[in-house]
C-alpha cells in the first residue's frame, strides 16, 4: 500500500499528530474488497493489516482542526474528536483518497470525550455510506469495520468499534471558518492553494482560480442537496463542520431515509426545533454556503461572492428536475412541474411510503391503476392524478415498457430503513454479522429484485416506525 501524506505537509497549524489506538481484542469483521481493489490495497498483506488497524504506528497520522456553525451557533474550534487521518492513497482513476479512521481514540480535539465509536454507529455509517454510493450520491465510503471486546460508555456500556472510511477529501466548510475567524490569513491562503491543487486543479487555468473553484463548490453542494431530496434522505446534522468542500456526503450520525412522505420530517431526535427537517435541507445548504463565502471576503468583492451564491438555486432546481424526470419516466421538466406538487400533496395526506410509491409507479402498466389505488384511501384523487400522469407518459418517444425499465433503474426497491439497521446491529452485537451482510448486499444493489430478500423491501413494522435516532447514533 502506497500511503501518501499531502495534508500532513501543510504543517502544525492544520492538525495535530495523533496515532490510532487499537481497541481491546480488536477484530476485522468486514472489509470492502471492491473498494480496496480500486485503491490497490491488499488486505492479505500482514504489513497492510497492521497499518490499517493501528497496530503499526504511522508517524504522519493526524487529527484535523476546524471550526463550524452547529445548529446555527458558531463554535470557533472543533476538530477530529475521534478520527485520525492515516494519509492518502491513489485510486485507479489517478485521484487521491483519504483513509480516515473513526473511533481511533482520544485526540487533542476530543473535548473531554473518549474518542471512541460504538459498534452501533459504525454499522449505521457503513450501511449508509455504501447505500448512498449505490444510489449514485457522492459519499464517503466504508473500507473496513473492526469490533472489539472493549466497552465504550454512552447512555449504557456498548461494544467499541472502529470504522475505516474513504473519501476524496475530509476538508469541511469549517476548515475555512477556523482560519478566517482566527485571523490566520496565511494559513487560509495555504488551504485555498491546497484545495485548488488537489481537488479542483481544472480551476487553476481560470482567470480567477478561487472564484472558479467556489462556483464549483456551490454547484456540487446544490447537486447533492437535490440528490438527497430526490431519494428522501435526511442527514440530520447539517452543521458547516459536516459539509464537505469536495461535495460528498460525510459524517453519518442521526440520518434517515424517509418512509411515509412527510415534508417536515425530522429524523434527529436531538433537533428539537426541526432546523434540519427534510423540507429545509436545500435552504440549509444555501445558508451553509453563505457562511463559507464570508471566509473569502478578503479575497473577492461582495458582488462576486453574491454572484457565486446565485449559482446555487438554478443548479439545485435543474438537477432536481432531471432526477425527478427520471424517477417519474417523463421527458420534460414542464410535466414534472405540473404533476409533482399534486403528487406530493397526495403522498403526504395518505402518509404513503415515498420509495414504495415510486417503485410501484415504475411497474405501472398502461391503464392499470389498481396496484397503486389499493395503497390509498382517496382512490378518486389518486385516479385523477394517474390519468394525468399517463397522458404525460404516452407523449414519450420510447415504448411504455422501455420507460418502466429506465424507472426501475433509478427507483430503488431497497432503502435503509431504521428498523433494518436496528436488527442488523442487535445481531452483530451478539456476534452474528450475517443479517448485516445480507442487508449490505441488497443496499449495494438496490434496484435489483432479490426475490430471496423481499422481506427487506417491506414497510417498517409498527415498532420500527417509532425508533428514534440522535446525535449519539
């Protein structure tokens, strides 16, 4: 394994040297072989095993320092309180990818915490990050999961674990906020140059490289917000320190995939005011970008920063339109705009499962509405909508069956329901990882039928609907 250390070269102002502290009787219980192959990592190598698990100390491993707006309030210094960046490896695409260990032990930024993670949260992140990747949503990835016999104390003692994560970058909006509000101009300039060189090299040839890079950051953020909304994903903690400068979904905690359609759904039990409710996510994305743009107020004029932010809404809307056109099998954004608001109103009033509905719609036969009507109370209202939808669909140049096939390729049969994660966690805590692996398999191939796993596509049982997740998740 060829481990590089580009971020470490930035110097002590950006991080603190931190070693991974292995857990008691630690075991490697899951390894992402396809991702490892892409990164040219050979887990059969004894040396590689020891490096990845923390048994061999890496002199250049580190924990990052950053700041962030957390639920609207600014925290001037945060950082990797339980994470260690081992270094970077180069993928088969020639790009660099971070190797970042979650639950690696105390760091200088742990704020009196133990720096550990529990098996519950590591399994939830492993499943979510791989599920999001399979849904074509940019995300950190899970490379390796370690469990242990070490007790970690949260509300109750739990099994300690570590998760080795991979992402194009772990630089957050909060990195820029830290140096800007600390008045560290030289370090801020250094960070800008680092991001241009490593993440946005195509912008270096622009007349204003920084302006070009920030436009791309805004557009990537807009696109990921559109993707979250299209699949019904809620992040749960959209603080600026949880927003990736490279446009990836990172830091999975109290996330959720929407089941019954509720625009104001809040998955995070700790979010008492609903700041990060599902319907508010696009607006929060823009709010976070506004926080980021302030960090460049000494580099660009106010009008330039406003113009950059104005790229957000058109990019969000156009990308969301394309995604919903695909989900609905329609050829024009005009038809989406005409049909989607009334559909979402029906789904909300019927409390219908969002992803189940779109999967049923993908199987719809021309003129045969019964499979969907059997799912609703107000059959007349849904019948009217389906007739309007059919009228729009038949304008397509493609055959009905072709459109259905394309819809089945974008509307998942399987999503990560909280109760499924809960059951997989309970089994893993007893030492049985088979339910976790079965669930992982369908989530990484969510559009396939998997008839042997039909039970994993069913709606949550009543007890599963009341499960709560919080920031400790």
